[in-house]
C-alpha cells in the first residue's frame, strides 16, 4: 500500500461512526489529512494548537477529555519534527490543558486567554502569531451563524468561552481544523446543508469558521492520532513519533487529565472515557491507527 493510500485509510479509521454523523461529515473533507500532514512535514513547523471545550453542565463543570489529549499529541509530534509549538486555551479550560502538558509535554508553552479583557490579551500576541506557519484547532468550539459558540445540545456557552477564533483567523498561516460534531473551528469548510441534515441541531450549532484542511473524527482525539500517524509515515527518519501512537501513551494521558478534573463531554462527569466511550471502545481506532503505521514500514 502506498503512503498516500495508508494515510487515506488512517483518515477513514479516525472518522469511525459513533452515532453523531462523523462518516458523513468526513466525506467532503476527504484528503484533508494528507494535505495537513504534508504541510506540517515539509519543514520545521512553527505552530499553535487551540483546544479546550468547556462543559458548564458537567458535575463539576470542566473541560472535556476530547481535545486536550489530541492537542498535546500533535504538539509533541511537531517538537519531534524540530518545530516549535504552543497550546492555546482559555481560563475555564486551562487546568485540564496545563495538566495534559505537565504529564506528556513538559515545557510546552500554554497561552491562556482571559474571559474578560480578551482583546487586550490578544493584541499582545498578534505579532507572534502572525509569524506562525500553522494554526491548528483540535476540538475547539467556534462561533455559529449567530456569532455564539454552542455545544452539542445547542446551548450558548459564550459566557464560558473566550473568542479564540479571532486569533485562529489571524495572519497567513496554514489552518488545520479538527472536529467531530460540526460546532468546532474548521467545520465551516463543510456545507451548511450537510451539517444541518446530519448533526442534531446542526443548523444552529454549525461553526462558520473554516480551515485550509479539515480532519473529521468520530472523536477529535482519533483524528489527531491519525495526523501523528500520517506524520510518522511522511517522516520515517523520526521513529520517536511512533511512541505517541501507542495506546498506552493515550491511556496514561487520559488518566492524568481526568485526575486534574477533565470530564466526559457526553456523560458530563469525570470518567476515564471520551465522548461516552469507555477505554476498550475508545482504544480500538487508536490500535488500528498504530497497526496501519507499523505495517506500512
């Protein structure tokens, strides 16, 4: 199997259906994984990865387990490629994102946006972000057609969400979006009719912010793992990338962020699960992604 064929297979594995229409949403985005991986693998990327999806209705309210895990996995991979990377989140999600960094990528810079005074905070970062080569969003909610960020239930979570989409749109960087439900940054690349038809409350929650390349997963973390797998195929001289694909790596990080307060976004409580999937079901695509990469060598 050629490398591009294996990457296409990774893309399909990541989009495994979990009941929210990911396979249908992935169809018009096909090829996004290859485009994103080629862009990142071409040199030493200078990137920022946006993540953190706050669940105000959880007990207790916190950032969800989908997103921070994949974001740190991508950031760790880019550092192995010789690039520089930073994570971007906001105050409500910061405890979980910072715990993920401490557990799996110590020293990785984290920019934390305030909910009040965002414009002043962002103004200080614009010169730096304008020089970046890549802006990547991994399960980061974005504005719907009415300008409000909404969760899968259609609820406006703007009171708990900094408008990081403004920073994501800055400069001329190559933008990569990773999502699973239509309401994340990058999903504006998909036809509004498709999201409205496939996703519950899709017309209301669809994010209008697009990207240069979109990766759709059954969970966003799976699509992030597929991206790292594709980078491993394109840059075989960096074998350390394969370590990030081991399910044990994800299991350890999931345990760390749940211990720091992360919640399952579907169950809305702190459990060792992602989007309602307990570890055995959640790990199946991760195992398949690692196997595809291993067999391609």
